[in-house]
């Protein structure tokens, strides 16, 4: 994973949030079928494009459920995940 941009303390805090989120998504993917696993991988790829520590800190409450995570993804990522549901 890329180093997060921001002050040292904020970047360290955000790195913990990001690491926990990625671990939670990995655990969640284990419960899904192949399409679900692919959806999680697509979501993780989108989330990892955010390298600003402040973004991770500002969105920490959104990482608590799949629906919340889906809401903060890019439109292109949402469309790719929606295509897997069909």
C-alpha cells in the first residue's frame, strides 16, 4: 500500500484505519461467492486510490458496513460491482 499523505500523526492514524478496513474486507470476502469476492477486490482497489490521510479519517464511520462502503466508492466502481450482481 502507498504511504498516506498528511502530517505524521494523522498519516499514522489513517494508516491504522486503512489497514483495519482492508483486513475487514478480506474477512468479509471469505463469506461470499466468487462474484462477491470480486466485488470486494474491486472495492478495495478503489479505496486504495485514496492516499490522503484526511480522507481516511473523515470517512472512518463509513467503513462499518458493506452498504456504507459502497456509498463512498466512485461511480465507475459502483457500476462494476452492480454488473456483478446480475
